C-alpha cells in the first residue's frame, strides 16, 4: 500500500493511501505528473486539523463504500451534527482539493441543515 502525507495549515499530519487520495482531482494531477510519490508530504496551507480530519475521514469511508449522489447516506449524516461554519470550511476544502463527490455530499448536507433552521435561527446564523 502506497501512502502519502497531508500536512494541514496548523502543521497537523494525516497519512492516507494514494489510491484513496486520488479522489481529489488536485492530488490526482500531482501524482499523474510525478510531483508526488509514495511517502511524499503535500502541504495544504488553507486547511486546518478539524477540516482535514473530516476530509480524510470522508475519503476513506467512500473509498470502501461507493458514494451515491442521489441520497444523503446515513453515514454522511455524521456531518449533519457539525457546526454550520465547520461544514462550510469542509465544503471549501472539498472545492480546493477538487473532490467532486464530496462537494455534492456537503452541499446536500448543508441544505438539510439549513432546512431545519427557523427564520430567526437563520438570521442569527448569518449575522443580520
């Protein structure tokens, strides 16, 4: 099993299988052109520990269990209980890393979270 390391903005380090990491279009591109080899470290200067942990967790889960964009799987609902600002940061990381299925999944989850809020909660959440 070939491993690479993802270094977060806060110096956190996550080890991930290269095949799993290839779900990221950015990492796949780096591997394909030879800029990343097994054992290499990829700095992710815009992604902190909690967000990177969620990204790696999502990638590992959906490497083993195929992602179905038509539904929000029960496993993905784990993210439903996260703070909306953390969800937005996870979505931004998925966009930065070009993880298309994760972008779809986070969009669905954020939509579900927002649908559970009252008007007053939404006003408070968005600061008006």
